């Protein structure tokens, strides 16, 4: 049972959508009478994202604005958020508000009463996403399931995990592969999990960088690290 949610909201040049994203979260948590904090990371934005989240955090003590002068990626934001989180569980929400408000509210309500340690989420309407994006995601998921003998529907969703467990890991991923890193390590540490869907907002997908050499290299590196930890050593934990 989850009592206090710490939610990471990564934001890079999201001045047009970040207010709606935070408002959606705030309304969902407050309408369900849930204790929460929202950790918004302005990750080197060059637009008004930083100013906007500062204004919001001044009005709502549950919203914390964290600023970076240069873009360091979701991995760095995740590692810092895990260190400073006050909640007993931690999760992600997109800065572009690409998950419908109603479906995320259902995830919160479910997580508050579930008996499992981890809530893994996946897109219920994945077929409405662009063909290339959808199929790259399917290949990525299938490969992770094969390598780590799992049967998950998605790794990069708005999952919710126990803070006390993820805080033990020495996380190393820098991009979106940080979601897979956290999920795999947490499950392999012995935590139970369940899977629930969310609804993705059509038309919010940005140009995919999945085929860039840098991203492919980062994903391959993360996979090798996970293989080493899961199969050839004890869980890679920080001291």
C-alpha cells in the first residue's frame, strides 16, 4: 500500500505543456486525498520552462523546482530525485502531459491499495502511436523480456516503485533506458509487481531519437551493465 508519492517530472523546453502536466498531477492527487510531492526537473531548458515551474512551486509547497544549467538527461534527474524523495514510492510523469488525466488518476487509486511492491504501466492505446515509434518500442520490450526472463508489456511507462528499494541501486543509465534499468533491478531484487494500463494522448509523440548512434550506444551499454548485475554478480548497490 502506497501512502506518499514522489513523482519525477522531467522537462526540457516544455513551456507550452508543463503547466498542464503539473496541474493534471496536482488535481489527481488532491482529488484522491493522496499525499504527494512533484519533483520538476528543468533540465537545461532554453525557453521559459524554468520561470514557469518556479511560479508554480511558489504557489504550491508540494511542487519542487530543480534547475540544471545544462541538459543532463532523464537518468541524472532520476538519480537525484531518488536521493531527495520524501515519499515511500517514486514514479514518473511526462513533462509534455502525454498521459490522460483520467487514466493516471486510476493508476494512483490502484497503487494506493495494491498489495504488490511495484506498479508497472503500459499504454492501452499503443497502436495509435506512430508506426516507427511503436515498433521500435515493441522490439525494445521484447529484447528486455528475452534477456531478463520477464513478461512485461512496457518498460518506459509511468511506473511506481518503492523508494527504499531503488535507493539501494547504483544507477548508471542516462537516457530513457533509465526506466528499464530501475524496473529490471527492482524486480530482480525480489519485489512483486503488477501491470496496469494508461491512455497515451495521440499526437504528443516527438521526433524519435531512438536510432541515433548515441542513443543506441547508451542502450547497449545499459543492457550490458544489467546483464552483468543480474547474471554475474550481486545486485549493484550503493553503500
